[in-house]
């Protein structure tokens, strides 16, 4: 089961909700691929069809732009295949196009607000989802 969080700046009051974790629909690698953005699906489908998939990890994860400090919730997938190869989804910021980094929820308060630039972010867990 997944969970939802709200990130709010206590200075400028900008806030946004994010859905993280794994839902009930995430029951097979083939189904997970269908939830990814269309541009990411062919590379993963090629691995599934033409290689031996050893293991895969996937969940909705929190991503952070190192440049403009925006947060995103994105479906993250990492596939281990052919005994030594790996594929990992990559995402880019919609505003500045910088590469996003996955971030642990415990680090959110270390990041400045994308609007006012102050390190005054507050995190609240506010929902469960499946």
C-alpha cells in the first residue's frame, strides 16, 4: 500500500501533495511498464522481450530537482538483467530540464523551497492509497 505526503513551506505557504510507494495495480513488470511515460516504455519492453530479467524494483518515489528545487512523484523502476546489467528510469525537471534525483523523505527539510528559497519545508503524511 502506498502513502501520500504533503510538503508545505512554512514561510511562503506553497504546498503540494505526493503519492509514494506501491499500489495494488503494481502486480507484474508488464503492468508496471504500462504506467510509465510512453517515451520510457520501449527501452524497458526491449529488455523484457530480449533479455533474462533477474529482478526488478519499482515504486512511486519522490524526486527532486537539484537546480530549481521542485519536487515530483514519479514511477521509479530499476531492472537487473542478464546477470550483470541494469536499467534505471531517469526523469528531468519540467521547468528547467535538469536531471531529477530520487530523494528520501527524511531529507525533504534540508531542501530550500522552490518558491521563496528558504529551508522551511514541513512534511505531513496525510493519506494511504492502493
